[in-house]
């Protein structure tokens, strides 16, 4: 049933399914033969499972095919989802419960497969356009009409992908700032690069919004905590901002700040399909901290963070974004660059030092 749902959903989105596999070994063989643009992959398969496939694709002899994991997840399996991202998965889509959330599943599946195809094409030389998935409903090889990708590389720290010069604004030196990091697709891997390189304490404290479903963010926080000097944990209600702590917004809830600066976990409706929504937290923090806020927007689909960035700029805060060269998906940063709101546009490996210097 899931195989039929995945196949039909992709076909309706203009994707041609060119093969399917019932286990990991078959999936790898099909990928070698078909050279797809992307693969959808279940983690639970007989024989070589999805994690084994991801590891095989990361070897020197493996493929650079971007993989969207389509699997059953629950809070108990959050660590497994984070492990899949650490092993190189492009993104995750949770299988829906029977009779529940099918429309949102189809939309999310098609959006993420399309983004994976674009990401793969941007990073590699042109080749025969295809896409793939496994036999539990998530191993379908597909072909898609060539996508139009607007050129956009960032040659200098102050030039956006659109070619717009980003005006440099003076910063207040010696003033501690609160750091707010917003990211989505590709974010777990970007955070795994940035967070271990940040000092502790860091400024006035750190907040992170990573778009993930409920049940996954606790495992992500635990993984980052083990790698970082800062103590990284999933945010709880009523917490105070701490210079030695990075609070990660829980999946499925909006993270907000009260007027006294303590955290609030909100079950308000999703905004633009997102909960947590970075814009809400950014606006709260900008209103409370003004020019003592440093907003950092990294890889991700869509434009979450753009509305908040306008508020940050209005109140005198600083805005750093990840450059197109290192983004998995240059969506969220691009929206801010093209709105001429970014103060710095930097590749991922340069962000930690810039954040540390700015946050004091």
C-alpha cells in the first residue's frame, strides 16, 4: 500500500518512477544501473536496511544520490532519525498513520523529493535525470522533467546569490548578544559543524529553531550536546536564557519568549505548515533584545526567518546567513539576502568564528 501511495504521489508531481527494490542490496544495484536524481528510502527493510544503504552511499565507491528517508518514526525512534541525517540523508518524511495525514504526507514527500533533485543537480555535473526509492513504499526510481535552477553563487561575504551587494553595517563591539540560529533542510548536519566550534559561554545565550517533527529534536539536542562545549538541550517551558546553554525548539511546538525573557512552548497553529516557526521566536527575541540580537539563518527550504529578519533589522540587530556554496538548500538564506537584510553572507565553516566574535 505504501509503495503505491509513494509511487502515485510522485507521478502526480511530474516524477517518473523507473524502479523499486525490496531490500537494500537491490536498491544499491538499481541506483548503480539507473543513476537516479534522488532516492526515497525506508529504514526498515529485510537484509541490508536503510542505514546500511546510507553508509554504502557515503563510501568512496558509493553514489552521490540525495536520499529522502520515508519511514515510520515515533518519539522512541527519534535517535534513529537523527542517525539517518548524520549518515547523509537529505531529509525525512514520516509515514502517516493509516487514515491520518495522507494529504500532508504526499505534499511533504513531493516537496522534499523535488528539493533533493535540485540539490543533487546543483552539486554534480549533468547526467541522466532519474530518482529512486525502496520496496516498502519508499524505494521507487523516478525520472523528473529538468528543473530550472536560478544561478546564484556567493563570491564575497557581502554579495548575495542574486548578485545584490549587501551593505555592511557597523556593529557595537564589546556588547554581548543573544544568538538565535534558524535552519531547516540540511540543518542537522550544518548544526553538527557549527555547534562544536562555538565557545562556552557564548554571549547572553543561544536559541535554535530546527524544523523537525515532534519526537526528533530531543535526540538531535543530545547528539549536539555530546559534541559541543555549550550544553545543548531541548527547551522546556519557563526556562531562563543562559550563556552556557543552547536551547533547541521542540519539534511540534512553537518556542516563544515571555516579556520576562523566559521560554514558552506554544501549541498555536502551524504557520506556513511549520511548528516550530522561526519567525515567531525571532520577533519575540528582537522585541526583547533589540540590537543585542544576532540572527543566524542557515540552510533550509522556504522563507522562514524572512519576516523575523525584517524585525531584527528594524530594531538594530545583526543578521548572518549561510552562503549558497555550502547550503544543502539555499532557500531561507536566499530570501534574506534578496531582501537585502543580511549583514554577513558566509560559508558554513566561517560561521562559528564570526558568531563567536559578534556575540562576544
